[in-house]
C-alpha cells in the first residue's frame, strides 16, 4: 500500500514534467483519475452550460464513479508512465 502511494505521488510529480503537453482528452483523463484517486466519487453539482471547462472536468471525474481509490491510482500511474 505504501508503495502504491509513493508511486502515485511520483507520478503526480512526473505529470508536471512531461516533455510534451498531452491533448485535452488525455488531460481530462488525468484530471478525472487524480480526483477519483484522491477524493473518491464526484458528489459536486454539475456546472451549468456557461462553464464548458468546468463541465468537461466534472464529466471526466464522474466517468470514474465507482472506481476504487487504489485502482484509480494504478490507472493514473500507468497513464503518466505511458506519456513519459
């Protein structure tokens, strides 16, 4: 368990040092997995139509609803490693 958390924290640090900026769909997946791993299921109110970025982020996070924290961390680590 401690190794998973250490690997996750390392992946978070590495996500800020990627050689190329990922496309928007990948960025949203990174965001959704991070929120699911650190907070859990999305319980926030969905933003209105005027907030397109907020809605996209909300949808990305909500797409991982039901995914356990450890599983979300593993997926996040794999995604960041694939981009590195």
